[in-house]
């Protein structure tokens, strides 16, 4: 009966070690989760959505006369997004 008790203690010890390991991993994920600059992340997402809208307009023939302006806008958005990427690193 003594051997069975030792096995139970060993199993409990392994379970506790695993729970501690899971807690450490969870804490590490929380520490690394999220952008360093949340305002920059929001601005980046806004620029990304604006760029998607410009690209949609380039696909629409009704906007042909505006294509040069739209392309210029996309270039400006790309420039701003590149600058924001540096802040988010």
C-alpha cells in the first residue's frame, strides 16, 4: 500500500507542475499580447480600411476619371502605414 501512496503523491506533483507551467505560459501570453501603442494600432487599422475602400473604387468603372487621385491617395496611405509600422514595432 505504501507504493500506491507514493504514486499518488508523484501524480499530484506532476499535475501541480503542469498547472504551474500553464499559468506561466498564460502570463507570458498576456504580457506579450496587444500592440505597444494602441492609438497607433487604431490609426493603422483605420488607414488599412481606407485603403481597401480606395482599392474598391479603382475596380469601379464609374470612378475612372478619379483614378489618378485615388492612386495618389493610396500612395499617401501606404506612406502613413509604413510610418506607423515603425511605431508599432
